[in-house]
C-alpha cells in the first residue's frame, strides 16, 4: 500500500496559471475580461518561430515547425494566471468534455454570485451544461454548475471556496 500522506518536507505548491487554446484571441480576451472580470496583464501578442528567447522556448515545447501563434496573459482576482493561445491550425474537438481521456478536462472559477455570473456567461454566447446544484441543500449555501465559454471550453462555477465545499465531506 502506498502512503499518500504528506511527508514533513513536502508542502502544498501554489497554482500558477492555466493555458487555453482558443479560436479567436481577441474575442476570448474580451470574454474573460468583460464577463469573467479577469485582468489583462499582457495584451494579445504574436510570437514567431525564430531565435529569440521565446522562440527557442516554444521550439522546446512544440518542436520545430510551429510557425507562429498569438498569446495574451490575464489574471484572476487571486493572482492565478490565465494564458490564452490562438494557433493558426486550431480546431474544436468533437467531444469538448472528454472526461475519460487522461488529462485536464475542466477548471473551476469561484463567484459568490454564481447565478449572476452564469447569466452573463450565457448572455455572452456561453452555455449552461446542467442545472445549478447545491451541496448540502437546505443546510449550506454551496452551489455549482458546469458551463462552456463561447468557444466550447468547459469549466465549472463554484459559489464558495474549494476547501469550504469539500472539507465537510460533500458526498455524505
């Protein structure tokens, strides 16, 4: 049996950022700035495959032949980075919630006015994937809902922090 407890030398790390591939960078920046309230910390910029420091870094990540792409950097209220990429040959997957595929399949955003944010997302061209659901109905005000941005990227909205929602054993 594997011991999954933390050793005294290990402490939790901070979450730095997430990167999303979008089909239209300018529309995505507007959505995440105007609807989600994220701060734009670097306006859309084109990156080209060349010998610059960023060009060499991208070669390390993507391999040779990637050509160019556009990128913008945003940040949430709690300083989490939100990196948006627009690649020339980007495509929308057939299954935008490939939950059985190993890898990232969603992220979550917290807003105490979950229903208000949900309405703004839908009004901006996003989609509500399910009804708003309550954890501990009638006992605590914790709510959640899965949504999509206007590009089909799936994410979750929480009314309260992750720690508050799950610390009491939400599946009891």
